[in-house]
């Protein structure tokens, strides 16, 4: 009995039939002998009229494969059904799963280079508005040419598959880096946030707002170059006639207050807020608010941001101040533009402090002035006890008790030498 006859093949019109056992062997996760052993158990159950156990379950029960291996097999089955359906590309590996589609590593045959291809989910591709929104991602990416923005390459539809090909980056998302290694070094996190701020500044110059900045949309390459991903949620600014060119969508854990409230006049300051929460996550390993999506969005709107030093006591005051400034509830209190934010971060990396804090501007320093006698008198007068002025009797000096009663044991009241001299001179 062929494994494909026991394990259901991937669903979808025109999907090639590849069974669980075939995929597991192709991935070199199990041997043919182990597959045959489990198939014999399935045949025995079928002959008895019992329920036939799934091949993956049998392999797992016998310790031949684990849950991670089963996940890899399912991903391979999903990829296999579209591996050759996009002309000019050969899909070889599944990289990740998003809300709208699955991302694969693929070979662009004509140019012999690796690319990343996002394939829209079949159930979403049936919706014309979603399909148009997905294809808009490719057009948006193609407009941007910046070293910190993923470059779009190709997009289209082939054999019922809607795809978007983009630049392939060897690295990991910021989300995965923090999960695997824990909170980041402060300077390293600053360098990543600086690169994304430059990317947002470039998008801002083209009239675009990303609207979904988060660690999972930031790819950090092996060369430490950070790139902004997933511009499918990008929204063009309002036209002169006031019509919007996009949808108000975001991720609750990183959404800005104005975006959570559904406001339409969203600008780059919303992305700066989300980047500030991303910076918070990179340095603390956690998001500031938790709970169901509705609760998290409510807290973004109404609750003050928990101080990052509550979870990272060794954080410098400069980094904490920058986070709180980027994540201010009122967008008027945040950096006005992504370019100004990038300039602030560059200043922090160069000097270790925020611009304007403890800085000395040579042009603003008052010239040195020689103090006059009247200035000195004024300072002395301000230091004297209230109600004491020149010409009046000064307050009584402090009494210093002697060792015992009588003239011989009590040396009397003595003042410090300088004070006594002033009294002698009549003050």
C-alpha cells in the first residue's frame, strides 16, 4: 500500500499527490524500513475493520519522528504542490507563515539566484479585494529603493497561484533573534532601530506609511544589515480630495494609539510609535502590554507605558528616555519625522546621550563677568537667616557647654575664628 493512500495528500485544486511517507523520506527524516513497518500496522488495522491510524502518528509513537519533523513534512507537502507551478522559479524550502501567505525560498532559474516568494493563501486568493491588496505589496515595494528595505522583484498569477517574488536575505527576523538569544545588547539594538528609522524615512519621502512595524517584519542579515519587510499593509497618504488609499490594519502588540482608535489621518509618527515598542521588545525580551487583542489595544490607548527599566534594570537612562519618547501616547510628543528620529539615534550612538540633554552649545554660553562688591553683598544677604539685615543684631551664636559649672570649668561662648573677626570689625 502506498503511503499516499493512507495519509491524505495536500488539499487544493490540481495539487500533486505526495504522501506523508514520501515526503518524510525525501527530507531524510525516516528510513524506508520504518515506513514499511508502520504501513504494515495500518494494513492490519484495515483488515480488522478498525480505524486506521495516521502514518505520522505511528512514526511518532515509535520514536522515529518528533513533532518538529511532522511539521517539516507538512510544510514540504504544502510546498510540493506548488513547487513547479510558478514559471521561472523552483521552490525549495518553506521560510515562514504570515497572515496573508506563506514565504518560500526559491531559485530564480533565469538569473540563477535565490529569492523569497510569498504565495497568497488559496482561501484568500478567492477574495478580489484581498488579492488586489496582496498585489499592491509588490507595487509598493518596487517604488522603494533603499538598502534597508526589501526589494520587490516580480509578481503575478500562474496556474491559480498568486505570488510575489522579492529579495532573499540570509538571516533571521528580529523576533526570532530575541526569542533564541534573549534581550539584545543596547548598542546592537540601537543600530538596528537606526536602520529601520532610515527605511521609514525613505518610505515617508515617497508618501508611504508602513502601519505594521514589528520585530517579525524586520530581517537582520548575517552582515548585520536590517531590512524592513511586508509593505503589504503600507498605506498611501490621503490624496488632495481626501480619499484614503489603503486599510487601517496593524498588530495589536505594536499598534499605535491613534491606529488602535481607527483614526484615518495616520502618518509616520504611528510607525515611530510601533518602532519604539519594537525597541522596547528588543531590549527587554517582552512587550509592554499583554492580554487579548482588544485589551492590548485599549491599554495602548489609555495606560502609561511600563518603564523599560522595570524589566531591564541595567538599561541606560538614555535608551529608556528614547523608548519613552518614541512611544509617547500623544503623537505630538514623538519625533516629528523618521529622519529626525534617525538623527537622534545617531547622536546617541556617537555621544551616549540624547540630544539637548547635558549638551553645551558654545554660542549660548554667557560671557564671563567680573563680580562687583554689590554682587558679593547680595549673595551674603541671601544666605543670612530670614529677618536679619545689615545694621541689626545678628542671631545669638551657638552655645558650647563646658565640662562643669563655674568660671573655671566653663570657657564661655566662642565663635569660629572668621566669624569672630567679622564681629570685631563691626560687620
